[in-house]
C-alpha cells in the first residue's frame, strides 16, 4: 500500500490542470487555423502561425504524457504473439568452409 503525500496530490492536480489547459490550447488553435485564413499565414515577429497555434501545444501535451505512442495496433500484436510461429526443421546453420593456407611467396623484383 502506498501513501500519497500532500506534495504528490498537488503535483497530480497541477498535472491535471496543465493537461486540461494544453488540450484547450490545442483545440482553440486548431479551430483558429481551420476557420481563419489569417491564422494559416506567417507573422513577422513570431513566424509561421500554425506552428505556434497547433504544433507547439500538441508537442507540449505529448511531452506531458511522456512521449507515449498511441496503442492503435496493440490488439493485433497481442493476437500475433499468442499464435506460435512455426520453425523449419532440419535446417542447419551455415558454416564457413576452411580455406587453404596461403603460402607467402616473395614478390618479383623490378630490375
């Protein structure tokens, strides 16, 4: 049994608040880019606006979740792992042949 301290609970609350704020920032930025043509352009002071309105909040949200990847194909992988793979029988690993020893001969000399 683990006991959570007040600092753990406050860290979880901050984590949840930051998660909510980043999701809202991503949603609002996505809507701005989709609905306002000016938000798809570039600004002289900050650069390309879709980067700051969509990409940066999305990467920050992803980093908050410690860069976990979505679990889209894990159900298929679990089924594939459950079925054993068949091994070919009788196949022997290839071995190198022994090469005959090369006798060092003196090189011909130029005159």
